[in-house]
């Protein structure tokens, strides 16, 4: 049955034009249309899509993927923007808000290789592709003998580079592969205990102008409360630690019944410093409580030797 809406809106979604971004935008479009709204897409190319020869951590971070979309919101050309939450900066600009966080896909990292079934099966010195500093540090902790090389581009570009033989294996977010119907490329998934995901990984978030109460109301039914609480705790860790992709930081929260359990890890890219881990739990029922849990775990990290970006 199609849900009806007493006040249907005509909405425009700003989206990047990569295959995955368009899937995400069309997913939200379908959910809103099922509630009676009229929805169109506004495709855009961002600086993050254009700069492919340098690591994001060296050219402005993952915020490069959303700045142009925020301009479209600010100018009134779009009413909402759909993001992979792990690409959203920890602090939004004044006047912007996350209207909702949707139910999470698989938050784990995926091992992808045409010839090897798992990370453990890679030969010594094998080349693994990823540009994520978090993945680099965690991979090095698991297999210090491997060569970790940069890997940029959309999902299909990364898979093409793998298939051309530039890498023995690559590591990608399982959620993106599954959303694109490419789950068959996954040879193994890393459990959080061995490779802790990034804050917000696997979750979609919708950004709006904070004064758009009509859009906020229209998006409220799309929110998933438990996912929103979990990612709020994760993002609080990142925010407290400096909150940029230039830091090898992982944070992942899972529900055990009514208790939210949060784990975090920090590592140094150079210098051989061992991983610093911390964790905590709380019966979080509000975003403020989830945020407080994240701040407490971040304080643990720093007490155990992790260095916040502002202190580095």
C-alpha cells in the first residue's frame, strides 16, 4: 500500500553523479514518492569527484564531496542532499542540519580480490589498494608485510584497476558493493574486531537547510532511531579527536539489546606506534546520551596515548 501524505511537497535532491551516489538518491526519491511527494534529482560533479590524483587527506578531506551540494541547498536549487554519512564532516556549516539518518547497510569493510580468498592468503609483499588512512593502519596491524598503495575513483573504477592487475586486492565498504549489486565481488568481510569501520560507515544521511521545517517533517518518517543513535556516538568520537579524514581513526557502535556498545581505535600512519583502542557502553535513548558516550570513549583514547588532531 502506498503511504499518503497530507501535505505533499515538490522536492529536488542534490546528488553526486557517481553510480553509487545516484543509487542512494534514487532510493530516497522512491521512499519519498511512495509517501506522495513529487521528487526530481539534480546531478552535480563535486571537487572530490574531480581530484583523483591525490589523497583526500591532502586536498581538503571528504567534505569536498558535499560542498557543491550544500551550495545548491543554500541557493534554493535543491531541497535536500543525500550523503554517505562517513563522507559528511563532523561539523556542518551554520544553517545546515542532518534531517535524518536512515537504516544502516552492512557497516563492515570488504576484501576484494580476483585470486585470493582472504587477507591471510595474500603472499608476502602483495600490493593492497586503499586511500583510507584508517584502512592503511588497520591493514598494517594485521599484515605488516603488505604494500599499501593509494586507490581513488568510484567503485567501478577501483574494481577495474584491480582487474587490470594494479593490485592483488583492494578493500572497499561492503555497503557500497551490496547497494550496486556487486556483492559477488566480495571474497571476505572483515569483522569489526579485526578491522573497525569508520564512523557512520554503511549509513545514509540527508542534509537540508535547518530552517526548512517542511522538508524536515517530510523526511522524519525515513529516519531509523537506533542507527541515528549509533552513528551519533561514533561521530562524537571523531569530532572530539579532530574529525577529519587525515587521521587514522575508527569508531563503531552496535546494539546489544537496549545497550549501545561503542568501540574506537586510533593509530599513527608513521612511527610504528601501536594501535590505541577504547570502548564503552550506555543505555542511550537520546542523541545527547549517544554523543556523551562518544565523548567518553574519545577521552579514553587520549588517556591511552591517542593524539587529537588539534594537538598533533
